C-alpha cells in the first residue's frame, strides 16, 4: 500500500486490526520503501495478512472478498492506495 510518509506501519496495522474481519488471523509489515517510482512525500508498505477459518477451510472467494473489504477500509481510513 502507498501511504503518506508520516504514517507508520504501526498505524496501518492498528487501523487494520480495528476493523478486522473475523477471518483475519494476523497482519504484519515486512517492507517499507521510499523513492524511485513512489511519489514524493509517500512510501510503499508491504503487509502480510493471514486469514483462517476456525471451523473450516476457506475458499478463495471468501478470502478475496474479505481482503478486498479490508483494503477498502484502509483506503477510506488512511487514504492509502494499492501500489500499481
């Protein structure tokens, strides 16, 4: 995700956990990048989200839908965008 430079990984993770769907087991930042093709005043943050159903194996459709909703929440809450 691309966010303003002053937004920390902890803030992004907190925003995700605050609105976390029940299937989200964990989230962690594993890379932060500035420069190159990233706009000035912005940074790219890579996050790993793990989804798990407590009582069943999740389908691709469930995970994709849940992940899309999570991205929408972070976009609206922090003004983040997916890196193209």
